[in-house]
C-alpha cells in the first residue's frame, strides 16, 4: 500500500511541475545567459552605456569644422545720405556661408572626449557589475526552485508515512485492540501533514514565479548543477581578487578619471580660443541702394574672455571637489566589496562545516525512526514516540536539503563578489560590458522580458555606487 501511494505522490508532483514547465530542459548556464540578455535591470544599464557612445561622438564633433548658411529677404525702408532728400523702400536680400574651424581651445575639446570616454568605460563596467549581481539573483531563483521541488517530495513522503500509521491505528481501533485516543492523535498529525503539503506546493509555485520574474521565462526541467570551480581558497585571496577584478570597483575608478577630465575641460574656459573662419556674403539692395554687395574673407579670430565674474574659476573648483567626491565613492565601494566578499567567504565556510553534521543527523534520524517503528509494533514504543520520530526524520532531511543548496549558492555568491560569476558559468558577457566603442545601437538592442516582469529586488551584496557628478560645461563657454 505504501509503495502504491508513493508512486501516486511522485506522479502528482511530476504533473504539478509539468504544468509549469515547457518540455525542453534548461541548464543554469542557459538561465543566466537569458537573464543578462533580457532582464530590465541589465537593459537599463545597457542603454546608459549606449548613451555614452553618442556622447563621445558629440564631443569629437568639436574637432571638425562648423558650416553655417544664413539666408534672408524682406522689405527695407531707408532714410540716409544715399537716399536724401527723400527716403527709399527696397526689397532687401542677403545670404552668407561661413566655415569655422577650431585651431586652439585650451584642450577643451580633447578633455571633453576624454571625459566621455571615461564615462563610457564606467558605464561598460556598470553593465558587467549588474550582470554579475542579476546573474547571481538568477542562480538563487534557479536553486530555489530545485530546493522547493525536493522539499515537496520530502513532505509528500512524510504524508505517506502518516497515512500508513493512520491505516494501522484505524485497523487496531476498529478491531478493538487500539485506543480511540491514538486514532485521534494520528488523525491530527495526518491533517497537519496534509496542510504542510499544501504549503510546500505554494512555496514551489512562489519560487517559480520569482524565477520567471528574474529570468523572464518559466522554469523548464531544471537540473541540479555541480559546485563551480575557481572559488578562492582563502578570504584574503578572495578580497585581493575582488579588488583587482570587480567591475563595480573598476566603474568607480573610471568615474574618477571622468571628473579629472572634466576639470581640464573647465580650465579651458580660462584660456584663449583661436578659430579659422572662411566666409562669403551676397547682399542685394542694402541701405536703400540698388546694387550688389558681395564679399569673401578668410580670418583667424582670437576670443579671450577677460572677466566673467569669477564664474569660470568657481567652475574649476567645483569639478575638483567632484573628483574628491568620486574618490570617496570609490573608497566606499572598495570597503563594501571587501565586506561582502568576507561575508560570502564566512557563509561558504559555515555551510561546508554544517553539511556533514546535518547528513549525520538525517542518517541517525532515519535509523531511529526505523527502530521506533519496530518497537511500536511489539508494544515497546508509544504512538507519540513513533510520530515524533517520523517528524524528526522529515525535519532532519529537510534541513540537510536546505544545507546542500545553501552551500551550493554560497559558492556562486562568492564568485559574484569577486566579479567572476559570469565567467565561471561559461556565459558570454554582453558586448556593452566591454569598454570601447562598438556597433551596437539602441535599435538593435532589444529585450524579451516577460510582460509579468516587475522591478527587481536589490541584492544585499554590494550597493552600486552612484555615478560621480560629471557634467558638461555651461552654455556660452567656448569649449564645443
């Protein structure tokens, strides 16, 4: 009878899982790959990265000539020396074409290019950092679905054991051998076990919903992954690796370079600007004279602001303070990375230490349950002893399953803290996570996120640093 019920339970669990899963299997690598390609949090940073590509193109435009065309036509009333003793009204037309080429602007244009290049590098590392953190979230939801599936099977086995005990006690009570109180007690435990099954099923459905929110698809025949390779062997080594490799820290360092370049761009306003200007004008019927006034010129023009109320010097001071701010943001990020890495290392060591002890507890609980069952059959143990041993076995097995997944996730968490989660999974990083310009544009960067995807929860590991204040120069200053 027990074997038949167990088969029914397995079939029920399998049916429940198939109702939520497509036919094809999905590995952890595939889940993380899909996450970093479609998750909205990653896509937000991707588009910010693409914005910086266009900023660089805008800044480089300062090296190129500027061509302006002006056309005008209208009626002009004139009363001057050429029209007296009267006045004259003519239809005036004018046109001009001017080419302006910057020759020297105090390194303002080059500084703007450097600033936006540093911002682009920062944004690229931010994409990589977000990929690591959201990828870790995908790993967490992936493992959580597997854990909930195993826990559901365990509680179903516990329910089967209680049903078996109930059948035995009911036979005894019906035959007059057993006590009614025993039947009522086992019936109460059976009802509680049935309620626990409902809770476990709800937990499994909830984990699937979380998976879909992060990954963008329903879980599909997930398989338990092996422990990843490349995990540091000591805490200090892990911290050193994180400092050298973590993309969020690299992003913070790039922000410092951006603010330094911004200071150089601000200092350009204190220097002269030299332009080469080529132009030509075609004017007709100007100042009341019916004639053509055409000319062409080639000029080198120097513009030098002598006084601006101290605004330019204040702007330079402001950008230097922003560099100090960006430096402290980097220092804070470095401390957060060290803290998170050491916490992850501690969690991993604790999980590794607990696992064999919990397995020993589960094995001993099973032996105890089997012994109590035999002793109960010969009257040496009470029904309460038997039911308690069954529940203790379930708790021990459940704790051991939890510990296995905690230990497995701790490996991935440490890899994310040192910036190597994506690499360890064999997932190809996004092109936008690589510093340097590329051909990717907003038009060919799409997201296939599920309509039910909501705002992702913030991960507790590392708070991404706010971007350093790197602003363009105010309008009216000579830097283009």
